[in-house]
């Protein structure tokens, strides 16, 4: 079968359409991760009473001038460091936990910080659990 320039151009355009169509369409699709709002973000702007209603009582509360700081702590479960499949639980040592510090200025949340224990822990899942009922 013999192709001329016109047929070659047509096949080239069809190939490009097939290759670029998924890329073009995927730009219009909103993924779940792009809509995910963390508890940390959901707290910003809330009043102290709203935070207390959804996150229980803080571990400590301190005030200075117009700032108020609420401190929460959440630790992983007893078996978090266990090895599955063994006859007993063998914890790795230090249990993972999180201290969440909520700063309010003029009665509204302006900042939320997470401090992980141990510091090498990369995930904030225990912190997010503290505020899971404080969703958007």
C-alpha cells in the first residue's frame, strides 16, 4: 500500500488526537485529592466554642493578651507498633503521638501546628483524628 503526503498527514493527525485526547480530558476532571480539605485547614477561622464542640476539651489552655492557645494530644493505640502474624504483640518501643497546638487571636483560629512524637514520624494521622469531627 502506498501513502502520499495527504494520507501521511491524516494518519499523523489521527495519532496525535488519540495521544492527546486523554491528556486534554484529564485536565477537566477534578480528583479527590484536589478537593481534600484537612482538619487543619477546616479549623482556620472557627471560634473557640466551635473548636471545643467538635474536638473535646484541650489538654491545656493558656492565654496572653489577645492570644489563646489550646493544646491537644493524641497517641496511637497499644498495638500500633505490633508485628502481625506473631503469637504476641511486640511493640517497637516508642508509640507514635501528636501534639496539636491551636492558636486563636481575637476569638478565631489563626494557626494550627502539629508536633509529632517521635519527630521522625512523617504522617499527621493522629493529629487529624483529634479534629475529625471539625470538618468543613
